C-alpha cells in the first residue's frame, strides 16, 4: 500500500510539473509569436482617427510600389481637397510614418488628403528610397513610380491638382527633393526633414559621404520650361544633434535652393514654444517672396520633430514638424488661390 501511495504521489507530482512546464512553454511561445507578428499587425492596422485608410498600387515601366491614402471623413460631392505627399525614411512604412507624424490628424481637421508611398524591401533591404542611385537611373525610376501614385490618386479621388505639396524624412526627404527638381511644376511646396540636398550623391558610396556632409552640393539645374525662380518654395527642418545626416546638409539644401532663385538670407530668429526644443529660423527671400526657409532645431537628433515619442525616428520634444509642414504648404496654396 505504501508503495502504491508513493507511486501515486510521484505521478501527481509529475503531472503538476508537466502542466507547469506546458504553461510556461505556451506562454513563451505566445510571447515569441506576438513579437514576431507585431510588425505585420502594425502594418495592417490603420493609424488612429476617423477617415478612410485606403491601400493602392502604382505601376510603371520600372516596377510597382504600394501606397496608402488617407481621406478625411465627410467629403462633399464636388469638393476638391489639397494633397500632401509624405515619403517615409529608412526602416519605416506608410503606417509607421503616419502614426509617427500624426499628419492624418491635421488632415482631418484642416481638410486635405495624405498620400504615403511605400518603398519595397526588395528594392532596398532597409526600406530606404534609393535617392542617391542616379548613376544607374534607379533613383529616377522610383521617382517616376511615386509620380504614378500621385497621378492615380489625383484621378480617382477628389484632389485639387493645383494644390499638391510633398514632404519627406531622411531618405524620403532626399527623394522628395529629387522628384521636385524633375517635375517642379507639379508641386506647390517641398518640405525636407533631415535630408540630403539633390545632386550631392550618385551612388551608395557617395551617399555615405554626402550624409556626413563631406561632399559639395552642386547647383540645382532648371527643368525644361520651368525656371528655378518659379520652383516651389522649400522648407528645411534639421536637428543640430543629428549624427546620421549631418546638419550641414540642411544648411546646404536651403542655400542651394535660394542661390538658384537669386534669394538672400535674412537674419535668423530664435523661437521656442513651451518646453519644446528651441529652433533658429532663417528665411531666404527674393523680391519679398520666401524661396526657402531653414529651421535648425536645437538638441534634435535624426528624428521627426514633434512626432510620437514611442515611434522609431520620432522625437516628441521637438517643435511640431507636421504643423510646420502643413502651414508652409497651406500658405502656398492660399497664394495660388
């Protein structure tokens, strides 16, 4: 009897241990699965807020690129809205960039559409736009695909084609600048956040030097039929503590844009809103019109200024770059009106 009781106690102890180990293994597997699936779930989950989050695909001679379009709610029949094109940086996609910048929230309030083209990781493993690869022509091919996405959205959605602006972060900023230099007449404003000016690189190797501020910035060339003086104005936002893309690039971008249009720099003005990082703002003007504006943000690293702090490449302590970008673009739209 004693032997049977000992055997029964051993069996029960083994069962308890087995159940405990099974629960631990299941919990560990669940955590691992959640961690693995988190990026995919985030990519498919619409950013918070009202409005439509619409997937799309642009196709051209050089391939295809996906995109997402944000449409604010309650668009009236016959209504035409401005369009803001947002190009993400490396390691980002449409969802993460929209969540980080909160541009959709501004679009809902101010009534405009937002287009988020996405880089394909087969084209770049880090999801960077290949803005630098002009030697092979790959940069131009990607720029053309982004234009295809813009044209598709303008055709299928209530876009005011005369009110289109483009903004980007890091590689997205450099690609946005390349796009505008190729088709300046299609845009009313350009916003470069932490990017490299056009013409500073032609390959991946030269891009590294350009990012460090070690390459000369070439003068921008006028596109056929559009003098540089008639190009859309440029807003540059760059952090003084950026160690990925040298702050020298922000200064160079504003200066080369202004120089091409014959504009001159005014006196910098210091601005600080609440507890956010202070910034120095310099306007470059020609005949009273602003050609370029440089916003140098103190203590800001390589991140979207004023973005959601929990998102990568986003700093909640900086002045709100999304608000600045929209205010800059809206000013150009009002001039057109």
